[in-house]
């Protein structure tokens, strides 16, 4: 069975747990190195997810902030020929 992709929150929680274990200290060197490596991989995955979210937000901003087409603007603005 294929494991579902972990969410950002799940990955971040695992990263926090890994950091906490390292900060407690008292671990053998090999275990500390393994936890450090795991933490770096988790941090990289979290950063990749944050980067992807940032790109998506930029794209949404650009799309939603794009000026309306002239035809759309003309339909929305009530023209009063009497003022001309």
C-alpha cells in the first residue's frame, strides 16, 4: 500500500520533534547524526512546500490583479453621454 503524501503540518511536527530530541542531548553520536540528517531532509521538504505556496500566491495575485479587458470595463461603467 502506498503511503499518502504528508502535509506541511505533519512534516513540520516531525521536524520539531527531531529538533527537540537533538536539543535534549545525551544521544550517541551516530543517533545524533541520523537525527540531524532526518531534520535537514524534513526542513528541505517543508521549505519546498513553502516555496510552492509562495509561487501559487504570486500567481493568484497577478491573475486577480490583472486589469480587466476593455470590453468588461465598458460594460461596468455607466456612460452618460449628456456630460460630453
